[in-house]
C-alpha cells in the first residue's frame, strides 16, 4: 500500500521565452489526452497541468512535447524539480502497480499533431 494515496498531480510546465505562445499551443494538443484532467495557461511561457499519475507522468508529458517541437525551459532549478518529480512519480507508480500492466518499462505518450518549427527559417539548423 503506498504511503501517498493522491494520484492526482498538479505541476507547472515552463517553456523558453524565445518562442511566444507555446503554452497555448501545448494546451490545445494536450486537452484530448487521457489522464489529463485540467490545463490552465497562466502566461505565454507557463501552464499549470493536473493529471493522473496512474496514466501519465510529467516526464512522459514533457517528452511528448519535446518530440513535436516545443522548447521547454531547462534552467537548473527546473531540471532539479523534474528529477525530483520523476523519481517520486516513478516510485508511486511502482508502488501502486501502474507499470506492471505493460510489457515496456518506460511508458510513452505520443502526440499526433506535430508542431511546426516556430523559429524563423534562418535560425533553424540546415541539415
């Protein structure tokens, strides 16, 4: 039996200031994802999200956002918070048996609508 029975998590996702309105675009993509209960954009570069840790983790949400082109804040304080949240959520999922139902040890979240690169053409890396 887990010590913490609260499987609903309230977190903040911060985006880099270089690209405007990322939070609003992320909200539009994440609204239809199962396990996400509420999203509130509080600034062009910040949103609050409430989700069920039995279905999703912050790491899964942020990884999916990065995959489709969002530029998340990577300051030292934010990275430390991510590490603590990831450890706690993984431990809680293991204690309630949320990971035992799948064969894959690292659950993933896929967003179907890729975000176009918001940077000007001359800022992108030429491959």
